[in-house]
């Protein structure tokens, strides 16, 4: 329950930890753990467990939306598919963008058939757009890093990771598209910080924020971030069923 950020009659928003898959993949063994294994504890009196309304990568942390029943899942699915849900990610990237904000338009396609979900920039691929803004810079470190807000306007697989790498500043801890080693390197510094869901007519979108994960805080602080997790928890609305 400690990771429950929002709850009402239609949806839940939980703070997904980094390093755990949201569901079992097609090649996963029965013993492998996934976040979905724990959804039964989130029924809150309903006959069925909630289900995923969207996905986050195994190594991405932050706001994950669950639908509490079939009708809610259908509604949330339409909102995600039509781009009506606002998403803001925090990332710490290697290097320092020349500008303070910008837009990345780079279609994405599968890297090759042997690499599963790995993606690449491909002019023949699906359109993909990301807005970005610098929130802080750390030039004093041995290896400069930058704290970014990333706002994806499309929802392609690994979109933010590929777009940042293509722009010349890969995400810290990215062992696929960046320079991080597969073993012994930092965890991926990508966090689904805020989500805005226009779930109810004639009401403002439900805005939920997830606090910065522990593995990102050292570099975030170097970029000027101050711990606002207490303030964020006060702002997050927890509605009754």
C-alpha cells in the first residue's frame, strides 16, 4: 500500500519501482517476479484485481495507471490511445544539451528481429515525438549530466531512451542505447514523474506525481533538485472508493 499514489472507483495509480517488469513476458519462467503478481492486494473490496492500463519498461520507475474493472480499462485505454493523457518523465542524461528546451521528431522502428523490443531511429518507422526541457545542469561533475523533463506526445516502445540517445545525450544507466555497462553500472535514470488523466467529464484532469526514486537522487541533487516528496504527497489526492 505504501506505493499507492491515487485511488478512486475507476483507477489506481501506483509508484512502480525500477528493476521489476510490470507483467511476465512470453519467455518468462513461472518463478520470475512481476508487478502484476501483487495486483490482487489492490482490489479494495472489488471482486477482481485491477489490470494494467498502459506499460512502463522494467527499468523505468514512477506513475503506473491501473483500471479497476473492464469498463474503466476500456475508458483509460481510449484516453491513452488518443493521446489525451499527459505524461511528464524526469531523466538524468549524459552531457549537456546546447539549448534549454526543444522537440525531437524521429520515427522509430524495430532494431532487428533478434533484439526483441530494441528500437532504432528509422525514417520508415512509426512517427514519434518528444518535447523536452532542461530543469537543471551539473557541470561540476567529472562527467557532466543534465536533468530533463520529457513529455512524449506519442507512446512508442523505448521512445524516450532512443530519442535522448539520438540527440547525443543518452540517459544515465541506459545499457542498451547509452554507454552504461550491463553489469555494475547505475540503474536507468528515467522516472514517470507526473501523469494527468481526464477521467471525468466537467472535472479537471486527475494529476498524480511520484516522488523521485532513491537511485536518481544523488545526480538530481547535483543538478539543483531539492527533495519535495513531502509536498508532493500532500498534493496527491487519495479518494475513497
